C-alpha cells in the first residue's frame, strides 16, 4: 500500500489500485481472522446475530466495492494502451474519483437494500440465508425470502467482463509489441501481469460463490 501511495498522483491506475487495496485489506481481515475464529468455535448466525450481521454488512459492501472497482481498473488499463484520448476523458485528474464514488455508492446500495451475507461454520462459507443447513417448516418460502438474484448476476458480470476487457487489452498489446518491439518491451507485460493475475483470482472467487449459493452440499461430505 505504501509503494502504491508513493505513486498515487502519477497515474490514475495507482489511485484505483489504492482504492482496491483498502477494500482488499478490509476483506482479508474479515475472511482471515473473523471467519477463522467462527470456524474454530463452530458459530452460526444464531450464536452472535448482531456481530454476525454487522460483519456481514462490512464484508458484503467491501466485496461489492472492490469487485466493481476491478472493472474500472481493467477498463483504465485497456483504454490507456489503446484509446488514450478516451482514457484521459474518463480517468484524468480528479475524474478518477467519480469511479470511487460510483463503486462506493453501489456498495452502499447493497447495505441499504439487500440483506448481507452471513457466515455458517456448517459449510465454512457465507450465505444470504441465516438458517442454511437447518430444517425449517417451509424451506421453499425460506429460500425465496433470502434469495437475491442480483448478487449472482453481479458476480457473473464481473467474471465475464473482466477477462473480456483484458482480452481486448492483451490483443492490443500484442499488436503493438509486434509492430514496434523497441517501443513496447517486456517491461510492459510484466507491469500488468500482476493485475491480470489478480483479476483471474477474482473471477475464480465469483464462480465459487455462485456455485455455493445455489448448489446444495451434503453435510456428510464435510468433516466437522
């Protein structure tokens, strides 16, 4: 974070990386320490409903802000190398903060209008349904009450748009490198390879989350 901060004012991509880094750090604290403690203690929503709800709100909002900002970063990198005038129009100067505001406002909308994800130590992951894994009188009604189709749509959009944007970026970069190897060296691909790897990690997480939300997992396959 400090190394990114030193270059904060040099390029809009560093501003986006700093925003994403803050969101990532917040999510890592929750996923690393909080979920570890819950898993070791065997906690579910009813164990600490208030704490679980508040942390779920934070985790959901940070995830939405980070993943939506990832798309802005991918678009920025693509436009920087292929469409510089459009990139300056959308990201130059303080205009990049509009993207921060949009991602933050989108995350705030999740907090206000959608119930948060809640952790279940039965499956060691997060669900919208606080009673997942427990029998209820009307499971169909319960599923409909806590079913949010926009969240998997969001994850699918991020999972498909990220590689598509970076594919356009890679094709443009490949064309420029072949056209003039002296001007575009290996350093360009090395500079952006880390960002591309992070995007693929996000894509994998999106699909895993979608699968866990909609595919039932038999408890006998989980060692508790």
